[in-house]
C-alpha cells in the first residue's frame, strides 16, 4: 500500500471553519437574503458570485477535470441563478441550492464531453503521468490531486458526485442529500463503495509511476 | 488492501458515523482505516491549485445583459428555423448593416453590507454596458483609470469584455473620489490625453456624441 507524503497538511484544509469564518459566512448569506427580500437581484447575484464563485469552480473542476469546462459551468450556473432567483424564496440553504444547480450543469458538461470524445474517438485527456521526469520525484500535493481527479473521473457519476459533495465540498450527508436529491443513507453507501475503488486506483497509479 | 473486511463492512460503519469494535483489535483494519483517512484528506486538494478565468463575473453579466439566446429545445429550433426562413425573405432589401441599438448605461453594484444610503462606497463594482462601437473611458478625480472599447485598448484594460454586439466593463471602485464614466459614441478612434478636462474639450470640439456619468465614491 502506498503511503502518501502529506496527510497532515491536507487534513489541515479539511477541518471545519472556525467560528469567525462561520460568522462571516452567515453574515454574507444574510446580506444575500436581504438583497433578495428587497428584490435587488443584481446586488444579490453579485454577492452570490463573490460568496460561491470559487466553490462552484472547484466543484466543477473536481467533476469535469477541465479548467475550461469548470469556467463554462460556473458561468452557466450564475446565469441560471440570476434567472431563477425568484424561485429561491423560502428555501433553507443557499449553498445547497447553488451546488445543486452546479451538479446538474456538471452532469450536462460531462455528457457533452463524452459525446464529443466518442464521436471523434479521442482518448480522454490523460493525467500527468506522461511526464517521466516527474515520476522520479516524491509524491507531491499537486500530483496526488491530479491522480485523485483522474481516478474520480473513472467512478460512476452518482458515486463521483457523492464523494465530491461529501469530502471535496465538505458537506454533511444531510447537506449532500439536499444537493443530490438522494437519501443520506444512499449517499453513505455510494461513498463507502466508491472509496475502496478510489483507493485501489490511486495506489495503482502511484505504483505504476514508481515502476517506470 | 490489507483488510478486506474493513473495505467491505467497516467502511460502511465509518460513513454512517458508527463505531467499529473490530477495528480496535485488528492492526490491518486500523491501517486500512488510516489509508482511507489519507484519501479523504487528499480529496480537497483537487483543484486547489487551479484558478479560473479572472473575468468570469463580467462574462456572467455579459450573458445576462446581452441579447436573449434562442431556446434550445428542438421544437423551438424548428419553429425558429421556419421563422428564420420567413425573416430572410423579409430581410432582403432592408438595410442589414444598421447596428443594434444598445443603450449605454452605468450601474454601481454594492458588494459590502447593505447600506441605508445609496451612495457608492469603496469596494463596490462599477458596471458599464455599452454598444459594440463605443469606447469607455473611466476617470477618478480627473485622471484616466481605465480605457477600453472598440477602437483602442490601453495597457490597463482588465475588466473590459467585448462581444460582437455589445461590451461590458466591470471596474472595482478601489479608492474614494469622484469617478466619471465617459461613453463615447463616435464611429472612429479618439486618443485620450488621460486628463478628463482635456478629453472632454477634445470630444466637444470633435463634435462627437458621448454619455457622461458621475459617481462619487466614499
């Protein structure tokens, strides 16, 4: 089994936000709701882009593995949000709503990409393992992230979404359930089945990289 | 994969937030659990070093403020195709070179906490919407801070997004002062002296139409 170099560093990123950050998030979301309450949709959208823009991009990137597609998805998501702001009224979680839209647009984007790849018989973009020099180096964060992204892409879309929502976006299963529209128990099962597959895939790629 | 039991059953318990007494007494399973934790710790790294388009917000506004796009459902496309055939028949003989009427406008979008007064503050975003042939010059306290448009692009053109039929300019109001937005509707290029008074005088003497909007930022 491969042992990775920096679990401690990564764990530092995954910890829950501290009280100050959480307070700021609540304040930002209150401002968005106030703007929505005042029918100031342009201000609401600006605040939402500032609040959720990076998150949407990272989610889309984790699912599509493409900076270009992630940018495209992010743009579509916020245009759709602007169009549907009126329908948001009364929903409990802004974040769940935004990520729910993002998830659907990512599904569309990946389907489109797959159709394109099939039509022109191109191989999907491979990860960085073609760089022979890099294989000699230690497993760094960037490389691990790329391998993980490549392995995530091999999961079934439902399993991939469950893993991304739970452990990339750091949502609880209840929050992820609100985004994905599936029961929390179903998502737990999907994640539990996906993680060993992911682990095997990552180990195999790390091993292959070292063997070359 | 040293512990099949963990990857088959133990991991389900972990995801459900339940304890797994077997793991405490099984070294292989404990190792497998640590391996799962490494995987989870590494997942947030995906995309952490990737940055998107810095002008994505301006592009969102461009789509929102731009001409409406045709619906993509096939029946609407069919209806659109029929309408297009009819339109082509009508179009022949008409002046096809006439530019679209895109009315210029200037908005300030508040980004901080909601304020009682409507006056712009530092950090707000200036949002300018203009036609494809317009030039937009933005000044602060009489000095040019941003210049972009159909006829020229200065070195500092960040935030200008041009499309075939219109242009959107997004500019963050970083400093207090009096901002002036000059939207020039001339069909030819005009140089800027970078000083508001001189440029206004030049515009007047050239006899070109322009829109002059003023915003005081606190």
